[in-house]
C-alpha cells in the first residue's frame, strides 16, 4: 500500500532478518579483529627492523673478525676489500686456473 509522498516499507521474513543480523555481527567482529591487527603491525615492523639491523651488525662483525684472523674475507662477503699491498686480487676463475697449474707442476 502506498501512502502519499512515502514509499512502501519493504517487508522481510524472519530468515532474512536473521541473515542481516548475523552479517552485522560478523562485520563488527571483522572490524575489531582488523583494528587489533593494525595495532600489532607497528611493533611487528619495529621488531623486524631491529632483527635486520642486528643481523647486519653480526655479519659485519664476523667479516671483520674473519679478515683480521685469517687475512682474507669469507667467500660469502663478495670480493675482498682492496688492500694497501697493491697486489692483484684474483677472481674465482683465475684462482682455479692457478690451482690447476700448481697440481700439474707438482704432479
């Protein structure tokens, strides 16, 4: 039935009403959970950044110790830093070739 100037009210059954109520509750729960997740994201990022910084510091300390102890740098560190000795640093292929030549010469 239409009243003058107003629209007819939509009538819903009990099952549809229950579905709307459940949807409303789930949306509210989702919103609370999302807000909780947002609150945890800041401390998690800070902890992750701290771990990354500590890991890099540990690697730097290890490389420094290794270089001081053995006079060279670990292979994982990439090329050895330039030394003041003026010697030519061999790449992996050159070092392998030199090792093969030593084996042939001594063998």
